[in-house]
């Protein structure tokens, strides 16, 4: 199992809607709005790296409310 934390810059005024859309994606287990340089943090758990790649680059970045992401892959999960 591959666990990753995705830090997200959301469009202004779209944090709640973006969080709701993210929770509908398979592989995302938790989403939190946060204070600081990022707007949202998403926790992902997928079986393999290819699925993480698809989730972040094809599914998450296609959502209207997401401007940019930074993905942190857990080394021991």
C-alpha cells in the first residue's frame, strides 16, 4: 500500500467545494482544510505507485478548484 499526503492550493472561495469533490475520488481517505501556505491536505492510500500517479495527475489536477499540489510519499506505511 502506498500512502501519500497531498498539499493543495485551492482557488479562492472554493476550499469547501474542492474538499467535497476530493472525498469522492477513490484512493483519498481524508481531506482537511488547513491554515498556512496550503489550503487543503489530502491523505491518499492506493495499492501501487501507478495508481497514485493517476490519482494526482489525472483526477485531482483536473478538478476546477485545484491550482497546484505537492505530493509527499510516506516511506514507511
